[in-house]
C-alpha cells in the first residue's frame, strides 16, 4: 500500500510539473503580449511594464524564476487585474465554482444512484425502460444545450428563475441542473449494470435463503458492493464538472474559476494563465489520486500493484 | 475377407479393415455441413438483429446524406447573405421573396428560417453537421492509428519498453485534457496562420480551416491514450498465442507479426473503441466552438450556431433548438451505434 501511494504521488507530481512546463512555453507562443491591448503604451512604459513583471528576461530565466516561486507557493501578481495576486483571484473564483460544482456532484450521486438501483430492481419493466431511455438521452445532450434550454424556459418564458449571478438560492437551480444532468444519467447507467451484476451473485442468494429482510439485503449486501464503480467514476466526474463549469459559468455569468481561466487566456494574462492551469490541473490530478487510493481501501479485493 | 469372421472384443489382433482406404460415404460424413462462420459475418449477423443499433445506423446515414450530399442540391449557400431576408421564421418569406412569388417565380422556402445576417439556417445546419461529422471521423481515425500502433508496440515488446511507454500514457491520461486543449487551440492558431500564408505548399491549411487543423492536432496529441491502453491489454494476451510463436519460428519480422497477426486479431475492440471515440470528439468540438475557440467564422459549427443563438434566444428560440437537436441526435446515434457494435463484435467488453 505504502509503495503504491508513493508511486502514485510521484507520478502526480511529475504530471503537475509537466503541465506547468507545457503551459509556460505554450503561453509564450501566443503572439501579442499582455500589454498590447492597452491604449498604445509608449515604448518606455512598455519597457517598464515588461521589466516589472520580468518579461524582459530570456524565457528560460523566466521559467526558472517562475518554477522557484511556484515551489514557494507563490503564483505572482495578475498582469491584467492590477494589484491583485493570482492566488487571491483563484481562491475567490474557486469558492464560487466549488460551491456550484460540489452541489452538482452531490445531486448527481444522490439522484443517479437510486435511479440506477430502481432500474435494476425492476429489470425489464416499464420503469427500468423509462429510466434507461431518459439516461441514454441524458448522456447525449451537451451541457450548453441544457443550460440554454433551461434558461429559455424558466427565465425567459416563465420568468421564474434569475438568469445571471449567484446571490440567492434560486440562482443555483439552473447551473446545478445543467452541470449534474450528464453525470446523473451516467451514474444511473453505471449503477444499474453493477447492481444487476451484484444481484446475480451467489452471496445474494445466500442472503435470501438466510431469510434476510428485503431492506437488509439491499442495503447491507447489494448496495455496498454495487456502488464501487460509482466511486471510481468520482475522479472523472470532478474533471467533468470542472470542464462543464467553463460553459455553464459563461452562460449564467457566474464569477467562477472557469470564467477566469477563459478570460485570462484571451487576455494573455500570463501569470493568471499559469496560476489557473496549475491550480485546476493539480485539483483534478489530486482528486483522482485520492479517489483511486480510497477505492483500494474500500475494496480489499483489488490487489495493490 | 477378414471382416467376415467375428472379431473378439479384446483381441489384440489388428483388424485389417481398419486400414482400408475410406470409401466415399465415410468421407462424406467428415465434411462439415455448415459453412464456417467468419468473425465478420458472425458480428454482422448479431448486429443486424439489434433493432436499436440498426435504427441508429440508418439515422447516421441520413445525417451523412443531409450534410454531405444535400448541400450541393440546396439553393442557398451557408455563407450567402440574402438581403432583406434577415431574421425570418421557419417557412417564412421576406417581402421581396413574396413579391417574386406574386410575379410567378418559384422561391425555395427557408425551411428552418434565417439568421440575423440573412443566412439560410438549413444550409448552415448542413454545413455545421458536416464539420461535426468530419471532426468525429478524422479525430477517431487519428486516435485509432496512433493509439493502436503505440499500444501494440508497448504490449508486444513488453519489459522496459512497455514500462516507459505506459508511464508516458499514465501521465498524459492524468493531464486534464480540456485545459491543455483550450491552451493549444489558442496557441496553435498563430503558427498555423503563419505557415499557411508564408510557406509555399501549406496553403491547404487555410482551405481546411485553422480551427479544424488545431482540433485534429490536439486530438492526436491527447486522446490516443485510451486506445493505446486497450490495444496494449489485448496484445499482452494475444502475443502468448501459438500462432505468434509459429510466425516467429517461420522468421516473420516484428512488424509483420504486429500488423498481420496481432492487430488483426483485436479488430473487435479496435472498431468499438474507434466508434465510441466519434461522439466524444464531436462533443468536445461543439464545446470548444461554443466557448468561441473552435471552428472559425464564417464556417458554421453546431456549437457556434448554438452560441450565436443565445443573443436572440427570447425572440428566435428555434435558432437554438435546430443546432441543439442536431448535435444531440448525432451524439445519441453514434453512442447507440457504438453500443450495438460492442454487443455484436466484442461481447466480452459488455458491461
């Protein structure tokens, strides 16, 4: 176990370093530095600005400086949003994104798992067919389609929900539905297959023969085993929620991290691009790591390699 | 003759009749009556029985006709801006067109309406679907080629080669793809533009479109790892088979063993994984175009059409629904087709 964790942590660190390096050099391939958009700065101002952010030095030196600062946990100051540190902007944006994303992940697990169980327990009946048809359609519809259709119906036609911002609980409804639609469908499909698999196992027959109640059989024996694939899906789910948030935050104008990421790229805000990419990448990589290790602990049948 | 006298059951004497050449009847009984069913025919037979998969195949063929053949017969182009026909509802005519109809002229209706620049939505939808299908097909072929060769080499040679190659795969696998894709899409734009306009012989880049080329590059850089893992797993099991040993004994080269014996024997998983790659590529492309960094205007894409529709969503909701329904239909039918192919050609992969 210890060796496995060490190996995975090492791999994660390498990946994060790789992402940081790739991002760093890709960024310098984008022509037009961060100051070109401003009202034609004089050459002297431009030089001063470049010197202030260390942009006048060779790329390799800049890379070295950045990596050293990164090790200290410093992400620098935003070039575009003067006077604010990247860490500051990220933590503010992430609080918003994490709230919306966290609620959506919770919603998709809390709805997807029961739906999958119900479908498996009613295998072949109309309820199973209905759930599976809805789930099959659910994984085919991109989140931007759901977001816009929801907005059209509930904000514009019915005027029930607010369209932008994130100030009251009503603001959360549409973004959360849009973000959790696909994962809910996916989880219910996953849950159904694994539940059917478990229900066919010998120990289920034994449990029934022992005279266990339906409730105990379902919750103590079936569910605990059937939920394992859902646990492995949590890693990709976090990555998906993050990606989905780029679109959903744009549509519902939520001041989250996804929005910051897109605008930093289009604005050539070098330090922000680096900061957000490293932060988001590390988040996904670490979450995947945690999920994988947790999975091995939960399921002792998995051999540690 | 010897078989006339009775044979003792436990006699050690050889029965001469056992050594006579077989007659015609005996030979006939050894001929297998049923024709041997090849891998392909067996799969196709199973696939045909699957109604959902067949239906999705038909839908896909119809979408192909709609987006590749129909545009050449359609009277409006996707870039064509018709003055005075802006913002028409489906099947609505502009005043100028109504006047022409009055005069006895035949005017082709705007079946799905027009957009704010007077471009026919049907023509744009055709072109947008074409882009989506192209992205899906080309990207998955690229993934197939890169992933299968890489995975086959890693699995076949094993040992240190495998270890290093698969470590690289592990790293790319954990990289959050969408972040790198967005970065690459923005960065690749400029060098490609430069290449297309300044270096002779690369003019084709602007013909296909810089956005599309970057999407292909990005997919071939990042998306092949899943395929490589699957192929490697298959090859690891297959390379222990006798026919590989036989081929090696006959002096076949590594290349020939991988290409002729190993890869052909994991066709099932290859086909299924490639097909299921198509909807995911289409999904990503529409996502990129929706946030404005995919296919460049004036080329329409289903994602950018949906994104453009948001501005006038309350007055012209159909402009959102048309690309939205199309993209969902394409993804749905490819998903179902992939599931059907998996059940037919690769029953082991089920669940």
